[in-house]
């Protein structure tokens, strides 16, 4: 990624000062959106914790290199990209429905020409969001990577160009 990426006044590259908010947003968004899909309270409330995740970002600050945050006085949303793929997009549940996710997706589409992403097959709300932002579902489906023995599948979505 180029160091001289022009960012909007609300979207900027993540910094070490953002790790607690990024971890908070990731943990609470994942619990809210995925708990009913995975039906795994140990995963949601024991394995997924804010403090260890924030510590991981502090220990490995290079993980922040692909994360951009939407910040209006404080971080309200985040997006992580790798090449042309959107890897994660989360908005603090308190700020959903305010256009933050749309701004983040527009930013990475324009800045990195992001054209693909994976979304949980059962996450209808996320799929609808991505459809509204120019993505469509493909026939490519896979088990969720990194979760052994999971029966939960995700589907690849591509951007209309």
C-alpha cells in the first residue's frame, strides 16, 4: 500500500492509538452478528475478548497496515483490506445505519479497487448491505477458514464493474 494514500477527513489509516476501539468494535460486532449463526457461546464470550485482541495489535503493529478506520472524534468503524479483497468491515453497533459502512466500502473500492469479499451464507443483513454497494453473490462457497469442524459456510461476492 502506498504511504501517500489520500483519505477522506473521516477515514484514515489505523494507528496504535486505535487498537482498543478496533478490538471493541470487532468483538461486539462479531458477538452481535454471529452468535446466532455459530451457536457457540464459548467462542463468542471466552475465546473472543477485547483485551487479548487489543494486545495482539500492540504486539504486532504491522497488523494495522491494512486497516482503515472511520473516525469522527473517535473510531466508529473499521475496514481491513488485502490486495483487492475486503477482509473485514465492521461498524460499532451503536453507530450502525448512519452510512459509516457505506463510506468505508466506497473508500476501499476507490482507493484499492476492491472487487471481492467473503460473507457468511446465513448473514442476510451483510449480503444485502454488500448488494446495495455493488456486489453480487457467486456460486463459490467454502467453510469458514480458521474454524475447525465448522458447518458454517461463507460465499464469495464480487463487485459489479
